C-alpha cells in the first residue's frame, strides 16, 4: 500500500490531533493536492504579467499607429463637421453639409465630386479584373517545367522593383505622341492623333493600363506561391483519372486558389481607390473634362490647393466608408465561393 493510501496519516496531517510523523513522499503529495486552491490567482497574475510585457514590446508600433493613423483619422472625422480656418483649426460648426455637397444632396446641382466617386469605381473595374487575370495566366505559365523558367519568373516580377512614380515617368514617355508604338496604337484603335493622356476618352484607360503593369509583379508572386502550395498528389490523382491540363486547372488549381484570389481582389480594390501617384505623375491635374479626377486626387486638390480642410476631411471619411463597405461585401460574397484546403 502506498503512502497516499494511509488514511490515518492524512487525517493526522490536517487535524493536528495526533503527533504522528509523516514521511517525505506523503508530505510532498499532500502539498501537491493543496496547490489547486492557489492556482487560480497565480494563473491570473501570470496572465496580466504576460499582457503587460506584450504591451511593452508593442508600444513602439502602437505609438506610431496612434500618432500617424488613429489620431489623424479621429481628427478628420471631427473636422468634417466644421468650417476651418486657413491654418486648419475649426471655426464654425457646419453639420453634415459637406457630406451633402459630396453626394450632390444639397440641391446645388454640382455633381463633380459624386462623379469622382464613379470615376474611381470605373478605374477599379478596369484594373482589378485585368490585373488578376493577367497575373494568373503568367503564374500558370511560370509553373511549367521547362529550361530557364527562372528567367521568365524574374521578368514577370520585375515591376515589383519599380516604384509607381518611376513607372509613371516611364509610361509618360511611352504615351508620348511621337513614339512609334503609340502612333501604331492610335492608328489601330482609330483614336485622335494626340497624346493619349490628353484625350478624355482614353486618359483613364491609359492610366489604368499603367496601373495593371505596376501591380502585375506583386499579383504574380502571390498567385505563383498559391499554385506552388497546392499538393502535387491532387494533380497525380487527376492524371490517373484521365484529366488534361485545362481540366486539372479548372477543377483542382482554380478552386484551391480561391482564397488567394479573394485576398488579391480585396487588396487590389483598396489600392485602386487609394490611387494617386500615377494620376499626379502622368497627368498632374483633373484630366481632360475631369476624366481622371478620382477621389484621392479630388481630396488632394481640396486639401493642398484649396485649403478646404473640413471638406477634404469629409471626403476622406466618405472614402473610408466606401472601402469598408466594399471590403465587407467582397468578403461576404466571395467567401461563399472560396474552397479552403
């Protein structure tokens, strides 16, 4: 019989009525039996201690986020309800008049800011599908087992190393009317023989095509990583069932790539709504007939050129709400079609 099976020692230890000695193993076991009573407070203390250390390690990032993200965002919300002074200080409460002006609900009949929202949506519809389809096609080609495929992968990802500003300078030279390629494109599409960026019917499409090129490298890397993460056993099982290349892509690769495609769709949409650099470098103004006056450029004009800080803040809040709604809708709709492995 073990020491724990001795009821007389157990009773003697806790009652103190009998001075019978208890051996070392029994005393250690009884001490362990008494620990759960103190485990709760100790665990809670350890939890708060770990939380404090976590806050300490995260404090540099939290300070940066609070200083440059959350505090300016809250201030933008407050300024959107005020008329401001030239220095940006609130001077008079304005209610929701700025929001009514943006959405053309004030009865003025001036819908240029509402048109900028529609222009941004049109720009996103041009860029997001084309960039994703092109990147997916290149990623599928890059998985081919041929010689020197690494060279083509490097070429496909080269646009990642080029900033949007640098790409804007390059494409502004390409779009110049004296370039042979531009002349040929104008002749094929039967366009006016001037700069594509000065034509209201082609300016937005020209900027969109340049944006597709700049985003191609990032989208290609993400989709190639998604394709390489698919288990090869699935393709081998498909070949045993007699599937060809297109069938394997349709029923194996594409369904398992849906999480990656959903991620790229959401990220690309956000980037399109936040696009500014390419419009500022390629065109530098609202464009011919306001054809390229997207939301961020309208915000830039209201803030830096017109010094309308309250109105620009209202425009920034509207942009945030639109992106939030679009992200939630995309996630709700696309998540139903996503197949997780």
